């Protein structure tokens, strides 16, 4: 299987190369040349998360041997997770919750970022390279920490994370600023996530920046990297397997997934799982007040020219959803010229419109919903009062979408992706529950634990006492100079 750029199918490379490079030089995203691989139906009743990871990723990683892929899986999905299921499925009264926050940083990004560094270094070793892979990453909060944890002290790699100074939660900020490892660096940017993402994308393809690093290859740990998306397909299969195992559905029955969406990486992995044969009926694209995707799925016009809202689900405060580009490519049967022209229009004017037939095809599968802040508060409060289950504000956005969906499609079982531990956003969650609000985030964590009887995840509890290592704050305009300096530091002969 080859990978090519969404903006030019003539650029083709191997899976390993695609992971090392991150972004194609024309600014496009790498995609597999065949999505319809039809993964053989697993023995759902007896399959482990690790077995599924192997079965699902195997067809896409032809340049890896079975042993190499198995080794990556073993290194990733181990006791870093606080449950042997890795991604457990919880029954609710009207749906299911797929808990994707049992990894080291308590958000779903771990599912990809605990394995991606191993896949990257495996690919790298096979090529016999002596470059340093410089990972540049923009984060809306959770990717940053998961990538820093995943890449810390990984040989031949160095990682720099840029986050919006005021656009992440206090816990997310503290998680990043206390990161360990000799190859990590964390920089706050005066701006929002879109500013950070644009800065990183521009620098990644800038010839001057590339030339500044001798024996340095720039790559990305954002979901623009295909190495993020392949592992994310796995938990859709794992949820399905759990439903079959518990007798909730029989193998072959269709289910829907509600996905809290920002950069469109998580939900795109669901689409890829569907194309590879998993019986998925609908994918619910759930947005917060930054509802550019909701409008897009209703009208076919993507228009980012609108106010940017800061919400209590900061990891979804995004107006430019990068991975939508991949969906346009896949759903149009690989129309690279159409994708190129949409992306050019987005870059030049902030908007684009897709052909009507393409919109109709998307609407067969994707349904767009958005949740105002008040609706999220209600979802959190109601679920806690009625079922004593705590969810974080991102999950609440998807929960709201699921309830809207239920009104028309009550016959399709629906799984809500729970993307972060509620303890990551303790103050917001306490506020939704009308509890007293301590100023201090760690006191809020303890209060939430006392209220719910749950344990604060270890990785979060320890933050209170870890020293802050990174305090640098820059303007967006300084980004290029900062990245060039980093390239020079990493240069070697
Ligand atoms: C990143 C993130 C999302 C959004 O996922 P995308 O792949 O960017 O669409 C949702 N919830 C949480 C908690 C996240 O960290």
C-alpha cells in the first residue's frame, strides 16, 4: 500500500515515510491509496485490544514486518493504561460510553500517541537514517501533553509543542509545562489554536526552515500525521467488539458513533473504520459553539470567517479542521484537483464550497450537531444526577448530539466517544454540578474525587508538585525564527 498527498496523487511514498514526513511538501495530507481493505471480521467475542490493533493496522503498514508491528503494539498498550481493556465500554441507560481516557495523560490522544513514536522510530530504523526527527506540534491542549509523554527521550527525536497561551485549561497547561525529557520543548503562543496550527504548517513546508536544520527532518505529531489516524481506527472496532461480546448487538448489526470533534481526526478514523468494513450507520459530528462543521455538513460551505469562541471544551475550540481535507479526498474518490482548489480557497478567502453530489454523499454518513455551553452543562448535570456517571465537557458535547440523534433514530445503538477524564476539567465539571468552586484546580480535583468517590488519575494528581520547566511565551510572528533556531540546535553532521 502506498500513501499519497491529498493535493497531488503523483506524490507517493511508503507508510513509514509518510509518518516521518508528516505533511506532504505541497501542504497536502498523506492518505492510503486504498481505504477499502476489508479487514477480515474479527472473532469479536475473544479478541483483545492488542489483537484488534494488529488486525486493523496490518493492511496499511506493508513496510512493517508482523514482528515489528507487534512490538510497537506491545510497547504502547501496556500498563501505562489503568485498565487491561485499554478502551472500556460503559453501558448507559440509552447509549454506551467509550472511555478513551485511561492512558497516561487522561485524554483520547494517548491511544495514538503511545504507539506513534514506536512506529516512527521503527520506520526510521528501517531507512537506516541518521537524521534527527524534529516533531513540531500545535495543540489545543491534549495532543501536546500526549505527544510530549510519547516522545520523551525517544532516541533520534526531538519535540517542540506550541499551545495558545490562554486557550488551554489550567491542568493542560501545567501538564505540558512540567514535561520530563531532554528532547522536549514547550512554548506558549499569544493567539488561538488556529494561529498555532497555521504557524506550524507554514514552517513545516518553508524551504528556509527546512534548510536551517542539517540532518534534521521535520515531522508532526498532530493528527495531520497519518500515524495518528491508523491507531485511532482501532477503538471503533474495540467498541464494536465489546457490544457483540456483551450481547447488546449481533455481529454485522449497524451502530452509530457520536464524536466530539475539533480537528476532525477522531471522527475521520471512524470513517476509515467504516470504509474498512466495520458496520457503522452514522457518524455524529459533534461541535461546541465553534460550529463551523455543523454548518458545513448542512450547507456544503465551509466558512471559517466567524467569531472564535472560548468554551469549556477547549480542545475543540478550532475553526480550521485539518482532517476534513482527507475526508473530501476519500469521499470524492480521490479528486485531488477538487481538494487542491478547496484548500486554496480556504487559505485565500477563509471559505470554500464543495460540489452538491459530494455533500449528499457525506450526509449519508455524517450528521452535524452542535452544543451551546448551556446544553453541555445540562448534559453533565443530568447524567450525574440520573446515573451517577461523570463526564467531561468534551464528552458532553457528543452526549448532546447523541440525544438529538435519538429523537429521529432511536433504533440504532449509539456509542458516545468519551475523550477526556472529567478530572482534567474539574472546575468546569464542578460548576456544572452547582458545587462550590475553589480557585485552585487541584483542590477542585480533590473535591470532585470526594463527591464522586472516584480516584484522581495518577498523572493528574502528581502535577501539583512537579516543577514547571517551560515558561516561554512568543508572538505568532516570532514562530518562524524560534523554529529556525531550534532546527540549528538540532543540526549535526
Ligand atoms: C483533541 C480532542 C478532541 C477533538 O478531537 P479531533 O481529533 O481534534 O477532532 C475532543 N476531545 C478531547 C478531549 C480532545 O483532546
